[in-house]
C-alpha cells in the first residue's frame, strides 16, 4: 500500500515536470510595414533555424502601427517603409528611450496597371496629375478611351507617405479613388480591373500586373542605387535604443551580406550594396586587416590615415572595427544611409539631444566628423 501511494505521488510530481520545457523560448516580436514584411518573413524563418531557442512573432500591420507597437513595448522591432515622424520620435523620448533606425534594404515604388493596358511608361508629372484627379481618362496618356480607376494605399501606410512626398509633392489625392491596406491588395485589385492603376513595392511584382517605367526609366537594382529611378526609398527596421541580446542578433543577421542581405534579394527587394562583380570587391576582406579598437576608446586616431584612404578602404575600416565590437552591421549604408543620418541628426537638434556616450554613438560622431563617409556613394 505504501509503495503504491509513493508511486502515485511520484507520478503526480513527474507529470508536470515532463510537460515543462528545459528552457523557455526567448520571444522576438516584429511588427509593422507590409512592404518590409516579405523581407522580415524570410529572414525571420532563416534566423529561427539558426537560433531555435528564439520564438519569432511577426505581424504585418503597417509602418505606423509597427512604430506605435515599438513605443508601447509590444514589439521589439518596428518594420517601416518610411523614416520615423517627429511626433513618433517625441512619443519614444517620453518613454525615456531613443528610436534607432537600421536601413535594411532599398525599394522602388512602382506604378502598376493591368497587363492588357498598352501604356508602358508614364512621366512623374502625369503620374501626379492622375492621382490628383487632373487626368481622368487613359486616352490622354495614349491608352484606351476609358476612365482611369485609381487605387492608392491608406494614410497609415508608409508607402503612401513616401508616395505623397515624392509623387504628389503637395497636391491632394483625388477623393475618387479606392484605398487599400496592403501591397498585395493593390496587386489583386489591379489584376481584376483592366482600367486600374496602383503602386507597389518592387518586391510585390509577381507578373500578374504590369509595371510602368517612370520618366522612361525601369525600376531595377542599378537604377535604384544610381538614383536614376525617381521613386526610390530605403526600408527600415527600428529598435528602441541600441539593440541587445536577441534583437541585436537578428538585426546583425538581416544586415549580414552572406545571410539576410541575400534573403533581401530573394524577396525581390534591393540589398544595401551592389552584388555585381565590380562592387562586391568593396566587401571583400583586405589582405591586411586594419587594427581594430578594443573597448570603448573610439577616437580620431583611428583615422590618422583617413585622408589617404579610398572609399572602399574607409568602408572596410569602419566595418572591421564595428565587427571587433561584436556589432557586425554590414555595409556602411546599413548603419546610416546619408538621408537617414541627416534626419536623425535633425531630430537630435530639434529635441536638444546629445549622444549618450555609448560606443555606437561614438561611431556616429566619427561618421559626422568625417564627411568623406557621407559621400554620394553612401
């Protein structure tokens, strides 16, 4: 009887223990832009394979929603297809934190029409007039005599924010249009309407709709990186303060040229650097690695020979030292693109902020002081 009772007690205690994992999974919550979603989906899946101890939760709700989730603490990373707004920055500051942007890819916003539409190119001026309601018939643009069915993104979309700034340029959209919540919804709508026009990120071109040239320039890696395509933008992942732990591991994974950046390209978007044979030499390890700093003593002595360096040598020097700090953030533009840095500096000035002394902020100071790092190649 005593043996049976003892067995029952042991079983009762063992059952809950058997259902308890050896260790709880670390959670990483990523939320935001539907444009950035394909990149996040592929990189999160690959990251999960490399780090099975991490539970990655991914939601596509729009850039604004992602940044709000970051502010409230319900997300670790906010995907955004636009730079953070001043009012959002102030909300983060009120939480005692700083928003840190990481450029993860380039994107072209591409106007799309039904495959049967004979139009192949459209000027920026005519694109503006179409969305302002000043051009209402395809005949004016060399197409069929039919009213133009205009499709746009909703106002909370980062893609719409960029479209409004770069295409509309102060003009108001015509109220005679349909609003969609995602890139995929626009693709679906244009595919179903012979007289429709919409716009999507380049990663959403799947052959079911026809991309238009803008000013007779096709969207491509080459035209985006050269600045020739007129509706090109960076894509971001934002963190609250400089990332640590699993958040830092994921950001580094996304920006790794041999990991996340390959998945950016596989997602249909444009990686942060040109992967052609010529440009790839900029990413190759030099025969003699420059001396890496140790600890937090980042000073201008690192750049004593800076003036004599080529652009590639400058990039390699910065990358090497960042890697020595366990912060392998990939190409320079993956840390701060020129426009990103300018915008971040501006909000620091507007809010009376100074770098907080952390090692990465010291690197930003070096980048600010060395204007050669912010040339047109950045």
